[in-house]
C-alpha cells in the first residue's frame, strides 16, 4: 500500500497549493463581503465576476477538471482529457486526487473555480462511465468546459430517502419516451443560472428486483414541466450561487435515449458514482478541518484572557492536540479507501467508503466546533468562515446517506465475516 503520489500528481498538487495561496485565498474575504451585499439587493444568485476571473486563471494554469479519473480506469476519459482535463492528457487516480481535494476543501471558491465542485463532478463522471456518445456530446462537453452546471435529483420530501427503495418519483417508459414525474428536494446547484440539466433518479418498474427498479434520466432544466418550487436554506445558509432546491417534475417527457445506461440501471450507476464522490467529500472535509485548526491555533496564540494566552486556558492545548490526531487519522483512513477503490473498484471498498463517510464529517464538526469556541462570539458570525464550515460538516453527516446507513453497512460487512446473513 503506497500513498506516495506520482511525480505528475505531486506537481499538480503543488501547483494547486500555489494557485489557492496566490489567487483564491486573498480574494475570499472580499468575496464573502460582496456576496453578503448581493443578498441585500437580491443579486446573490448571479455569480460574482471574481468567480469567472478565477476560472480563467485556473484554466490558464492547467488546473481544470482535476477530479477526472484516469483513462485506464474509465476509458472514455481518453477522448476528453487532452482538451478538458488537467495538464498531462490524463486524469488522476482517487489516491492521487485526494491531496488536491484536501487543499481545495480549506477554501470556499477552490472547487468551483477549478470545475471540481459537487454535484457536477459526480454527474460528469456518470456520463463518462455510462453515457452514450450522444449524451456526452450534448451534456458532458459543456459541463467539462464549464459553460453549464447540473443538479442531481434523488432525495424526496415525503419519504425516508435514506432507503432509496422508498422512492416515489417515477421515470416510466412510454414507447420511445420516458415520462418523469415527482418532487425532489436538496437538489444542489438548481439556484445557479447556468444549471441546465438534472440527473433524475426515479422508479421505472416496481415489479423488478430491488436493484433494477429505478432509472437515471437526463432532464433539461428548461423543460416547461420542471419547476423550482423554492430554495432551501441549510441552518440559515442558502449557499448562493448554487443552493439546494425543491423541484417539481410534472409529466416531463424526454427521449428514451436520455436514460443513462438504459432503464433500470440506476442502482448500478449510483454504486459507481458514489464511491469516488464520497472520497472527494471526505478529503475536502479534512481540508476544512485543517483550516479550522490553523485558525484555532492562531487565535489562541494572538488573544489573551485572565493574564494568559487562550491556548493556555481551559484545556485548549489538549484540544488542539486531539484535533491534530483526529485529522491525521481520518486523512489516512480516506487515503486507504481511495487506494481500495483504485485497486479493486467500488465493491472492493464498500466498508472503507462507508467508514470515511461517518468518520470525516464527525471529525470535522468537532474540530470546527473547537475553533468556534476559541473565537468566542465572533466564531458564530460570518466575520469568520467557521460557522459556515460547521454547517457544511453537519450537513455532510446526512448528504450521500446518513451516518446510520453507513454504520449499518460497516456492521453488516463485518458480521458477514462470521457467517451472519443480511
């Protein structure tokens, strides 16, 4: 097991670090200030000019679509990597991309301006792995080029979406069309003016076996039957300019050819989509925790109370030590999951991916909470990025499946070693 990056991956990681330090981090404070002003005048859903400026700089530096998997893992990458991928004409393995995801996770704008943000990365990977040439030409190319954004429609308001077999929304075959109906929520990205397509998951055949009942279908966002009913806030944050929306699909008819992988293949596609996406999420959380720990240390050294620096009060040194230990533990756990995905695919890493999905957001939430405490009242305000970071970590204990589902997976696989049935 070797987590050492290839020379190319190490070079890209160093260049990402330089780009973030030179171009992104210096403008983030101003970005948040301008975004707050845009909320007042109602223009926050239009991306601020600095976003497009940074996207151009990222592309000039060859730091674009760094999430793209290697062609020997996903053959279709070979067709697109030279024009739309990172420098070198190929993508990166999960293990190679993980340190880059960590670096971007400590920033607000990094993933977005390098075309590495969810849910677009997952949707693009689905099209690379399972899309037809026609689907890729119509939707993947503009996504890779950064001209459009996308959303993923799976979670529903009326059911327990932690069990996907509960899904009520439908994607029914009708001749040479699919009819898409239902209501989705927490569809990330729908607030962006460039969101042009949904990857919609719906029930196709309730009589099929449980793993072949559902389909993933491409649904144009501008279809008259698609309505964004409202944008949802996450503990007060709307996450402009992407956001999370509740969306109605009212008998939307699309060509049967818009079904990704064919009708009934959604679960197989989801299995291939979620593993790498969870690694990305978890490594970004490691980066988020690193940002919080750095701010906690600086704050604790700069401020004094009761005649002592904050780091010398109330067990804060021990808390800082525990945070360092926890971050390093989770980083190694995520790298191990990434390595397992690279060497054996999703089925080889079911337990490991479930483990990191529990460990990473829980760790990040605790570290950020400690940093908030050291910042006092300011830590709960938007004067520092910690409150928003905490909300992000807390939300990711539900997104892509709640902790309980992942713990259940780990326990089932562990008990299976000793003869226990499902």
